[in-house]
């Protein structure tokens, strides 16, 4: 070990890399973290999860005041939007969290390098920064470089009018007309933000439903809710080409008929800005020299790793977006915690269970494990139970009645197989179900747990009771 400058080097300052660095340092391993940005936190904190959720909170607050104040007996006049202040608040939230991570690094003794890292050879890293070049080494080098938005050939990003998620989080004024290509989490969340603030938003999705892969019933509920909020949503639609002039961008959109694959129509959509949100691609080679080439998956999209996250190059490890779907911050963080334990020679904790996914719209959509469609496709026997938010006291008190909780379990051993929630605070409610699934629990475990009244969490218990054929507040 004396030949190395560090015990562990993590490349990438996002949730995977910084969590790994903090955990390794806590275990008294000499650790370095390399991040190209000047602020830690990666895409998630700086230009993704956190700024988008901050703007979602602000825009929802604004929209609900306008739409629901009178329902609550509040007469509010003269409300107006100050976008500059809203953006400043977003920046302040990001800075506070990033500064907090930097403080933790100092307290735990992690050596942080801000610059572009390149793995020159196994265990040898060169870091290019504005101050020059640093050379460090370690027997354990971990790639946690994340992913970037996927572009479209016919709509290359220009950073101003045709933007990725980063650009859509930094508009200096509210666009009059915005086209969003892609109705996944990013497209729906950012589309919702600008729609609430006054933009005419058109969302274009190639698949037959929004949030492809999510529960179809939940997707329909969310589609209807977003349409009622003012978003124009076109599914089964593909952008063919685009023409930009000084005043507008014209998109040629091919709309496939829901009833027949042979029937289709074409329309021209004129907008001021376009957000391309068709997915993300990882950045496998961003920190590797040509002579360091770990084996890739058969489709070339991900780095292959073994059970200990080690690549085909000895001493080179990878986590997060680099090694497979889903590309989620909490998955990368969990892998970082497991890898830190491995490096410290501790017994590796068992994988904690399924990974939840969330769309932070209004209402929110969250799911975990199997969906009803996946269970049907695999011919897996299942029992389901559901409960609507419209029958929940706390939901009615909050004037939020859309959506439901739906649970699936095995008829054989009664273990929970999956769940979907579309409704208020679904992102928080899903955690109870994930916890029960993580220890192999059943709907009975949820049903036997006392939930405070009145709370939204009671919808989860009521769904469990429904699955067990003993509903309490439903016939």
C-alpha cells in the first residue's frame, strides 16, 4: 500500500462518488474524490434532481394559490410571478446542499480535487485543473461519472432555444410556447413547472402512454390530471424534422392512430423553445485513457462488473449509471455504501430490496417492484388490492382527491411483489412499501401496522386490507 497515494479514489462527485468517499473515509481509508465541477453533488444536485424539485415546489405553490385559494376561503388578489427570485431560491438551495457535502468532506478528511480525471493505467490517475496537473494513485479506483442527456439528431442542443434539462432549468423568462419531446419523468416534471408559470406546453411522446413502463392505469390518471392542468400531451407521436427561424421553431410531428398502426396524421407545431427529454446516456469513457478499456455489456451501453463492482480491469470499479438501469441517484448511493463495506473488509450487507421510481408531478407517481403489466406478461399469479385517495380523510382535507394506491402480492406465500401509487406525496408513501418488500414482507404486515389517523399513509393500509379481502372503508 505504501506505493499508493490513496487507499481509494472516487471519480465523480455525484451521489455515488461522494457517498463512497464519505463512507470510505469514515472507515479510516485514505480517500480522494475527483470532480470536474467546482461544486460537489454531481448532476443530481447541481443541474438535475434538486433544482428541478425546488422549482416544482415553487411552481406548485404558485399554481395552488391561484387555483385553490378560494376553495380554502382565502381571497388573494394581485399575485404575480418573480421568476428571478424563484431562480435565486433554486440556486441558494443547491449551494447550501453542495456546501454541506464539502464540509463533510473536510471533516472526514477526504482529499477533494476539482478537475478532469483520466485513468492513465490501472491505479494511476491524472487530474487536469486550472492549477495544472496532479498525479495520484490507488489500488482501488472507482468510476462514478454518471450520465448526460441524450440528444436527437434532428434537434441538436444549442443551449438557448433547443435545450436539455439543464437549459430548461435556467430560462431567464417564461417561454410563451414550449415543446417537450419525451413524456418520462424529466419531460413531465419540467413541462409541469413551465405550464404552471404560464407557458403553453406541448408534450410529444413516441410511446402509447406517458411514463412508458409505468402502470398503465396510473399513467392514465396522471395523463388526465396533467391535461386538466393545461398541458397538451400527444402520445404515439414522433418528431420528424424541425425548422428554426429567428422567431419560431416548427416541428413536423407524425401522429400514429391509437386504433390502427396504418392510420396516421401529420401536424406542424410552432414553439419558441424545445426541451429534448428522451432519456440519458452514461459517460463511460469520460475518465478513461484509450489503453484502459473495461469490458462492456453486449449492447455496449454499460460497463460489466462482478458481484463486487469490479470491472475486467483489476483494481478498477464502477457504480451507478455506468453499470446498468435504472439510472437513479438512490441506486448509485446504495451501491456506494455496499462498495465501501467491501473495501473495508466488512461483511457485505445484503441487497436491501427493490428500487423505487418517482415522477414528481402533481399528482406524483411512484412505483416499485412488479407492475400489473409485467406480472401478466410473465404469467405470474398475483392478487391485487387498491384504495382511492378520494376516500381518504386527509386527502379530502388537503383538497387533493386524484389517484390511488395499488398493491400486488403472491397468492402462494403472500409476499408483496410490487406497488404503484399515483396521488399526493406518492414519493414519500412508497417508502413504507419498499421497506416491507425489502425484508420479504406481505400485505398482512402493512395491514397489521397501526397508521396514524388522519394521514395519507392510511391509503397504503387500506390497499393492503383490500388485497386481503377485508376492506375497511370500502364496500
